[in-house]
C-alpha cells in the first residue's frame, strides 16, 4: 500500500460481472501499528480499537482474501489490458473486422486484338470528412468505365486516372489525362473543404482543362487540385531535363500541400529554383499552398537511387517522410553510410519551412524499401514496406523467411525512437504497399502475399502468384484481423489504403477471379478494384 500522506481513504471492493470496482469510503486518519496491522480510524473523540479487536479484524480479512483467491474471476484493469514500453494502453484481443461492405471492379478488354489484355490499376485512395472516397491510378484501356461516362485515352500506353465515389460506392465524378507516354497517379489527399489533390507522373505535352502543359524534359511530376465536385482548380508539371517521379502527397489542417518523389539529373525545379541531383536520382520534398503557390522545396540524396514514397503530417506542424536510398546519403541532418543495396529513411521536417528536425536510417545487407508512413493523433508513427535478408530497426532484428517479407513498425515522433517492429512472410515474396491509421492508433495495412503467410493471426493461404491482403493491428502492434483474397492469375496486390466514412478503403489490382466477400468477381485483364470493409 502506497503512502498517501496524512489523510487516506478506505475502499470497498466489489466483484461484479468479473470486474473489480473500488468505492471510496470516507473516514478518519488511517495508520498501521508496528506489526503492520491496520488501526481503526479516529473519528471525532472515538477511541481506537483494542488489540483484541484488531486481531479479530485481521483474521477476518485473511479469510476473505483466501476466498477471493479461490474464486475464478476476470480482473479488468490497466495491467491486464497491457501497457507498452511507451506507456500506451494496449487494447485486448482480436476483433471481428474486415467484413465486406461493397466492392467495385473496373477493366476493359484490349480492342485491338482481343488477345493481350491491358492493365487498369488503383494506386492510392483517400477519404473525405463526409466519407466520399477518391482513388488514383493508371489505365491502359482505350475506353474505361469507372461508374459514370467512359473516360477515353490511348490504348496500351497507360494514362493517369482519378475517380470519386460516395461512402456507399456510388460514382460521383472521374477524369483521365493522356500524355505522350505512360502516366500514372500515385498519391491522393483530401483537405477539410473536400478539395482533392493528386500527385503522379506524366509526360507532356498534354491538354488539361483546355490548356496545354509541356514537360520540362522527360517524365515530370504531375500535381493537380480538384474541388469537391471534381472541377479542376489548378495543375502543375514539375521537374527538369531528367525523369522526375511523383510518389506521395499529404495535406495539413490549413490546406497546405506536401509532396515527395524522386528527380533525375542534372537538376529539377519545383518552382523555388533548381535542386541539383547528386546521383542516379535524388529524393525531393516540396510544399505548396492550397492555391498552388510554392512555399519551399528540398532535395536529398547521394550517389545512388533515392526515392520518397510516403508522407504524413500531424497537427503540431511536423511533416514525416519515408522512402529508400542507395549508398551514402543525407536527408538534412547526418549522412548515413547505407548498409545494403537499398536502405530505409524516416525523417521529420517542420511544415512551415521544411527545416530538418531529425532523421533515422534502417537497413541490412540486401534490399529494404519503405512504401508508406502514417501518424496518429498521439504523434505515433507507423511505417510499412518490405525487406530481404535481415532488417535492423532501432535495435530490433527482423529476418525474412523467403524472397522478401513485409514489415510494419511504429516510432515515436520525438526523434523517431522505435516503439515496436514486426515482420511477416513465407517462402515467396510478401510486401507491404500502404498504411493508414486512425487518430487512436488502429493500424490498417495492405499489400501482396504469396503462399501461406500469418500476419499475427490465422494463416492466410494465397493461391495465386501474389494475392492482395488487408490487415489491422492495434496501437501496440497486436494483430486485430487480417484477410487475403486469392486471384487465379497474374500477380495481384493492394496498393492503397485509407480509413474513414465508417470503414476501411482499399484499392489495387488483380487478374483472374477474386472474391472480396460480396461474391466472385472476374476480370478481363489486369483490373483495378476498390473495396470497403468494416474496421
């Protein structure tokens, strides 16, 4: 019993439905004698109990303690639910989630020969405050139905596509943008007003909204903003003479935008002046206002291939970046030597200026890649990706079981200290492609698995070459639920995940026949999917 000062309260313990309730009893001063026996409180001028009374009370209390120990009951308190090393309360047990709410499939047969089927893919998904769902991706079909009027493009090349739906999966609007070469949408974000921002990669010239946009060189970063009804607000093609790729976008509470990706040599301009490329490609981070006005831009990297793949922003003015780098590279702070072919970076910057706060690097002797980062309302970070061989994360060693394993790890926002890290995989290739988190730290993950794999729960059996999966973990990294969806043909995977509107939204692609819980869905080629599951 902890000393509580000169005054203390007595508590009445009740066991109701397996739980202990502690009710305060207001009395006088409480103390124990030299033998440890509880002395009666003094209330007013009443005398203390005699030694005989105390002995009787002690014997009675011991008998009650023995009876309590013999009675089977569940004690629900902080210790039994679990507290992790960061002091976060860990919810208990698995939950029943991942039930099918609705699913959409889109694809079109090659009209030229009917033999070779082209690809249609979903790459990222975002949810507005009202529950509307928007995905971005790519299509090589000549004419693609996305729930509204067909969007037309160049067959066999790949065009950037974007489409929006209600919380119930009803089509709202959709667009397609065709350039001189393959284009793709890679990231999407929605602000508090419902404006949608898309980032991707295109090759100009291309006509958008009646205006022609020209490339700066090879491939350029595509950045565009649409209002809640799908009307174009503004668009930019950013880059330089080399190939410049858009990877991810995030938006803060003020509507300011942040994007990342990679740029080639000799330099690229994100409207703040040229950034010089130090190697094969460098990583960039840039910021614009909601109106598309340049705020700041930074370039980082070394002699190898460096790529930004994930961004997240919190409510305290911090931006979090993850991606991969090859060889020796710095990201605004110390230079990391690199441990293998490709290593992982996790870094934090101030949203106002892009000033470096901290950065961490993780890796092993083989390929390690990060593909997404998310932050919850408590400032805890979550990262996913894949690795081969051994991955060293903040002192934790993860060893792959096959060609590549997926990982999910959590860090503090103060310096990037590791909270926990988990690796999952089987004999084949298993990858984490995207991650999302609720404000309270419930994590959702998607990607692709091969063969028999456990993600912390029952073993999932992937019967195709690679199958999409969705998994959920609690704030402490414990498995909540997981599901894999077997496709019969071409490698299939989940590429984007988001939470909101009363569910979990996932997009990706598959080929063959697949069942997301609403019945078997066929495909005419590599088809894109958009599904909503219970959380």
